[in-house]
């Protein structure tokens, strides 16, 4: 019995333990779900501003139904952007139409050089122009927006050498050209993918490359035409040469850079043994000294003019007078050598001095007559010859200076002036016509016109268009072996396709009787033909209408001197007209203050792909448009947060709008309107009209940054911060107000109209999030305005709908905007005082106020009374009293 009783007791204890453990588990599970429920309710309270005062005040049943339906609707930029990019491409949303009834708006973007990966600076400048393309498309234009690639020339050769680890000198031309074609194709795909990831609305079917057969053909036909007309000459003339890249360069392909150096004061000796001190920064050129020049009005030296003078190397040269001498530079007497600078070139030609070349094509001293420096590089020779002069007591002094020198844009080394036989386009005799064509084009900003005019006026040499390179468009020329005369291809031969003189022979000749030209065209000769290339590409597709001059050239201000100048010149020479109506100048995206992003500078560390993935294309686009035309913008990765905040706010506002319109018959509401538009709704519609007008005005002048600011002010301040807060209660609980359903309908109608316009206003800047919103909601109401055209609401994509127009409702147009603005400021002041009161009392913004006492003149109180429902809604005031008196005041009782 004892044993049995003990067994039963043990069984009871085990069961008891099990029940307790089970109970604990059940308690923990219940506690978990209770906590989760409370957390969900807390999130709902924060997100939708549910009132909390002694318990949750229930909204209408439909509010909760829609509230729970949209919980968890979060915008994912990576998924959405990729989805819409594919959608646009699959449906050819941005394809140029051959419809002749539509006005064309054509954009000629300078083709980017294929020289490595695109950096964030490129992204910024392309985005600014692309926003304009989207705006023009929504304004009803048939937008022609191609993009090309400048994929030949020095930059591309450098890329290939680096990418493949080869030296151009070690590879035959034919093989090197093939390697170049393979490498540039790889980078072309990278460029294309990056443009796609930014949502650029380019017509990709019109893409071109400057090395493609059809572009080579266009360039060669242009060369032959200009050659026959005498605009292109073949001459032996001092040209700028990059000794590093081993090619000539044009003046426009150089830039200025500061170098530390010395002004070296040396003793020259006149025939009567009198000493004359001359200062020079280039003593290594003394073996090439041809004369000493003084100014004809310089009384110090006029007595020496016509005499002979002996240089420190013992060379006897004449003393001559010329008004190009700067009397205040150095000692006022200057030596002329072949060639130290452009003035030397001028003097040699003007005074028939002949020339003596002591620097070879590789930048080494050659045939200089000074054994101590023969074969040396220029910098080394400079210091060596100074030591030689010092040893002979010929140096008076050496003053340290900072000197600006011309350097090769690509080689980044000082250029030398060396005589070479090259092809030149006569440029100096066309300054007047270039200035005239320059003035015919509108500049945005306007001050950039003076900059380009100054550049034209200061041109000092004809344009060298030939290069000693391997990868480029061959110059279509042969030379008769017997006579040396130039032979050009026939029009028939040119019409068949591009010509390679090293492979092809001219009609009527055999290979033994001709010598092929081995020079190639400068790549900017080709990229200066982009308007013509675009026209020819359209013609090839069967579109015969002329698009020249093109409407817009968007570009950075640094290529005024290259692409814009050359395009202006070649369009005039070939077609006799200006290339563009408008030129839109963007600034640089600066890596640090004073230094632009550049692959060659090695500062493009912010990888665009990473930035786009992290922040989203829309956020990056929004930041890119944060600057002003022609002004540089400093890169700040933190600024992408502002773009991302806008995307998030737009999405959240959309969720709220969609919820508030869920029970509305939108088509009837928009078509039939409402009997009365409530004052708060009138105000937001008037502000919308103002914003539409302001943004259009800015975008028509290409002021994308100014238009963006106007949008920000309207969306954040007017719409989100004030309007949505003021109409919430009217939309949630219309039964609280007299004629509540009518007032709710007024709010819903305004809410639909305004947010539909908001989406379209910001669509050129944020194409992905706006397409998402349009497809999710607004596209379904395509017939709401009774417009059956393809460009009406209901179109397959938001980006081929129409840009917003001003609301023409009589209740809106009859309003005095200034009076409405002043009245609304007074209403806002009451709201702000209520918010300030709650903040100071540390109570919730959703807490009720016992009483608002508003005092002022009768006119003021009557005006406030028209807004009273919305004032009650946003302030949560239980009672409002009006007190008629002279001064305006607001008294609040908590």
C-alpha cells in the first residue's frame, strides 16, 4: 500500500510539473502575440496619426479596411527600377516616331569618349539633359534623342594598351585596330548598361559609334568635299606636338597647367662688347635662337635695332623691333627661337627668319650643336645648359617663378611646337563667320556666349585635323608616285563605303603607282559631324524630313573650345548653317573644390553602379539636378539621402492618397466636378497652377535646378506639411461637419487632381517611382478627361502622357491668387500657434484642445470661418469662439 500510494503521488507530481511547463509555454506564446499586436497598433498610430485620447477613436469602417490592405506596401527601388527599365525598352516608349504631323525636338549629345568606365560626373551631366528630353516629350514633342560613342583616337588607344597590357609600338596596325574594336565593344556594353540603369530615355535604335563604317563614310565624304573647296590644306607648318603620345594635337586639345620654374637672366654681348641682359624660361632653346626682339617704342633699346648680338653660345643674331614684345616682361628684350611659343612662330614667319629645329619628335635634343646636352630630354637639358652658363659666368641671376604652360589634354605633358606636314582646316580666316554663327545660337546660361566668343577671337592657328595614330578613320588620299600630286577617291568609290588607302587603290591606278596616306583623322573631326551623322541615320531609316539645325546641344562648358567650335565650323562649311538652336551648358561635378571628376585624374572613386544600387537611380537623378546651369556642383554622397527621402515621401503620400480615394467615383468626380470647392482646396489648386507655370518657365529655359526647387516647395510645404494635415479629418469623418459629404468630395477631387499633377511634374526627374504610381493607380482613369488621343491619360506609360496644364475651373480662375495667399497665411498662422502650444506643453499633436479663441476684425473672422472645418480638424479644437475687435490674435486653452 505504501508503495502504491508513493507511485500515485509521483505520478501526480509529474503531471503537475507537465501542466506548469505547458502553462508557461502557453503564457509565453500569448505574451509574444500580445506584444506583437501592441507593436502593430503602435505602428498604425505613428503612420496614420490615429487619434489617441482615453482610447482609440475609431474611424469609419472603410478606413480600417483599406488601412490593413496597404500595410507592408514598401517601395523597393531596385525591383521597381529594373522592372520599368525593361518595360520602357520592350514597349519602345522612347522610340522616335516617323509621324510627320508632330513637331520634332532633336537633341545632339556629344558622344562620350570610350576611354574607361563612366564616372559619376558623366552621370550628372547626362541626367540634366535627359530631364529636358523627358519634359519635351510630355509637352507633346516627337523627341529625337540618340546617343553615340566616340570610340577612336588617342584615349581609346590608351585604354586598349592598358586593358590588354600591350604597347602600340609593338603591334601591327591591322592587328591593333582589331584589338581596339574588341575592347571598345566591351566598354560600349558597360556604358549602355549604366545608361539603362539610370533610366535614360534614349532612342537606342539610333545609337552610333564614330568608328562605325557608315560614320567613317560620312567623315571621309566631308573631308573630300572640304578639300575640293579649298578649306583643307596640306602644309608643313609648326604644330603642337605631344611627345608622350607621339602625335600632333589641336590648340583646343590642350589645357593650361602651372609649373614651377625660373626666369634665367643671361648676358648677351653686342658687337661693341656692351652687355645686354635677356631673361628666358627656356635656355635649352638657345641653340635655336634666330633673333633678339625689342619693342619699337622702348627707348632703352631702340639704339640697338639693326645691330648684331652674340648669344651665350656664340651665335650671332640680329636685333629687331616688333610691337608684340612686352616691355614689362623680363628685361624688355626677348630672344626668338624656333619654337618656344606662338609668338616665335609669328616672328619667324613675319620676319622670314628661317628655322632651326633642335628638339626631335620624341622630346630630346637633336642637332643642337651643344655636346653637353645632345640627346637629353628637355627638362634635363634645361638644367644642364644652365650649369654650363654658370661655369662661364654668363648667368646674372635666376628668379623662381610659377609659369602657366600648355599641356596635352591626354598626355598631360607640355606640348612642343615642331614643324610637321599635316592636314589643316583653314580656321583663322573664318573667325567672323564663326562669331556670326555663334551669335545665332542661344546660350543657357547667357553669359556662356561671351566665353565662346572670346575663345574664337583668341584663336592663333588653323585647326590640325590629322594624326599620326593607328586607330582612327583613314584620310582618303593617295599620292601619285611619279608626280607627287594628291589623288582623291571618286564619288562612286566613296558611295560604296569607307576607304582605307593602305588597302584600297584609287580608280584608274594600280598599287605600284600610288603611295597611300598613313595619317588618320582627328577623332574630333568626326564627332564635330554629329548633327549630320544623326540626320544620315534617320535618312537610312527612311525618314526624309530635315532636322538641321538640331534643337539642343547639351554639353559641359569645357568643350566650348572643342566640340562646339568644331561642330559649328563643320556644319557651316558643309551645310551653310548653324548646328543648333540652343546650347545648354552644364557645370562639372567636382570631386573636391576646384577639381572635376576625371578618369585621367584618378579621382573618380565613387563607382556609379554602387551609388545607383545603394540609393536608387531616382535619388541619384534628383541630386544631379541640384545645381545651376553653367555652375559646378560639389559631389557629396550624403546629398543622395535627400533624393531618397523624396522618393519615400512620394510613395507614402501616394499610399495615403490612394486610401482616401478608395470610395470615390473618380471618373464622375472629375467629369462632373462638385457643386462647391472648399477654400482649402481652392488654395492648393491655385498653388498648383502657380507651380505648373513656374516649373514650365524654368524648364523652357533649361533651368532644371530652379524647376526642382519650385517642386520641392510645393510638394513638401504646401501639399504634405499643410494641405494633407488640414483635410484629414474632413476626409476621415465628414459626418462631423455640415454638408460633410460635399466637403469630402471637394477634398477628394482636389486630392486626385493635385497628386496626379505632382506625379507628372516630377516625372522627368524621378521616372521610376512615378511610373510605378501611375501604373498602380492613375492609368486606370484614362478616360476621366474625355480625351481619346494616345497622349491622354491612360497611355501605356506615364512618360508619354501630357505635362500638367493649369486648372481652368471657374472657381479657381476667378480667385485672386495674392489675396488667397494672404488669407491662407493667416489660417496657417492659427495652425502653427496651436502646434507651438502643444509642443511647449509637451502634449501630443493629436491631443484635443479645449478651446480656440480667435479675435480680429469682422472681415478677418468671416474669412477664417470659411476654413473653420479644416482648422478644427488639424488643431483638434473642441470649441472655437470668435471675438470681433481691431487686433488679430489667437488664444488657446488646452
